[in-house]
C-alpha cells in the first residue's frame, strides 16, 4: 500500500489494459508492465506484409494512456507470480525486480511457438518483422528481374494455416501480384506455399467457413500443403518432419501460439491450453486478488472452452476493469457473459475476405470493408486517426 490507495499491477497490456487504466484512475496506484510503450492490434498486423497498413496505424499508444490516467509504466516482462506473497517478478534491462501488489490483472497474451532455426524466418511478432519481410520480398522480385537465378528466389513459404497464417498468405499474394506488375515477371513464375500441420486451414471454425477460406486461397494459385509439419528452418531451407526439404528464400513463421510457460509454475490453476483458469468474474480460480483476460486466460462457458480470438478479449476488458474497481470497493462482481455469436473474418487477398456470424458465411469485398470498419471503430477510441486509412 501507498497511502490509502491499493496497488494494482497490470501484468501485460493486451486488450483491456486501457479499460483498466481508465476505470482505476484516482482509485488505485496503478503500475502497467509491458515490453514496449505501445501495443499492436494483432487483428490488423497481417496487413503490414502487403503494405496496406503501416506500423503507425496498427500501434496503440499505451504510454500516452498510462500517463494520462496517472499510472506508472515499467518496461519489461513479468516472469513469475508469487500469489501467496502477492508479489511478482519483473525482468527488464534494469535487472530483476520483485514487486508487491494488492490486486493483479494478468494480460500477457501468448507467445509464438518456438522452432529450430527460427532466426532464418520472418515471424509474425514483433510487427516490425512483417515490415522487414515486405522489404525483403520486394527485393527478391527486383533481383529476379535483374537476372538473379538464386534457387528459390521466387518461392515464398508461410508455415502455419490458422487464421493468422492464412491472412498472411492472402497479403503475400497481393504483394507478389503488385511486384509482378512492377517487374514484368509473370506471377505464375512464383510459388506461394502454405504449410499447415492440420488437415484443414482455420481449424476450430465451422465447416462452411473453413471450406470457403480454403477455396479462396486455392483460387489464388496457392499450394496448400495440409497435414505437413515444419520441423526447422535453414538459411534457405524449410525442413518438414517427414524429411522433405524445400528451398525457399522467403520463409514466414506463423506456426501457432502458446501461453508463457512460467504461468504453469506459479501454483495457480491452469486450463486445457496451459492458460490461467478463470471463473465467471474473470478471477483466477481460487484467488480473490488476481484476474486474467485474453489469451492467457482459459474461460469455460457451459461445456466449451472459449476460443482464443480477439473479439472475446475485447469484451472481457471492460468487465475485468470494473471488477478490479469493485474488488477495491468491496462491491459484488459482474459476471462476464460471452456473446452468443461472434463476427469472425479472414482476409484472403485481392481485397476479399471470408466472414462468419452465427450460421451465416459470406465472402467478398463487403466482408473486408466490414472487418476494417470494426477495426476503425475500435482504434478510433484509442488514438486520433483518419478513417480513410482503413479502407482500400
């Protein structure tokens, strides 16, 4: 405690952090911990690859909101929680620190699954990697136009066929189509390969949605290598678990996410994905002082585990913020009730997206516009921007 105000630590600043900052202004001493003074709207970041969106557009200015709401910012990563002592461990450039809290909101998200040779691939995080990949891909086309015959120069591989990897392939196609027109090299001379360890792309969604997404990706001329697992990357290779070697000068890794491994070492209950198991109030089960939201929380709704998609995390944020305030005030908590149906949308290149809402599945430019409209509605609450930047 400091004075009469309790200490609330925001461990990670994903979706919902700004809701908490606003709700707790003047009600608590708030410490916000995040690796960077900004966060990234992950639902928009794939379009960095094609250049449709800029880094500035997809970033959320965390530090501005932290300062505006009278909170303290500490750059770094939380690496452990000691719930009995109500302390956590922070690792930063300044070293390792132990911080005490009265209440804690865990919002550390998920990490990209590691793989051997990951240094030889562009990754979907941090977002700067996709900007670097865009530059590299443009250079590959330009080198080819100048007569460079390096093997695999126009072979482009995306490893991972979930929503993110599939969107990346759509954006990659758009970038390659642009460079084909610029260099005069026929697009057919390039190979676009999407490797996915599951039998179908975007597993976990309805069959009509999956089929529509796969149909659109195949229509682009993309090779879908389903049921194949990437084992490792080399300087110009992609090695599969069955021993297949593929030569490709451009390799993008989107092969799934996992919760930080340290969550399982804290003595807190975890769910099927290894994330913290939360109750209907978003409290970590068995803990009166710790809440968790987003990808690092496993929320069971009825008989099913809530999927790890942003539309749920966005709605959890305000509930968690209000419940932190209610804990401080000793008031009854508000239950989080997931929406019965959610809008899910995957861009698949050529300004086309496939969308699903309940039992309705549709594709086309209208789906892209709707996705961008929802992104604009969300981002406009967080920073000044021009709506024209969201529509193309």
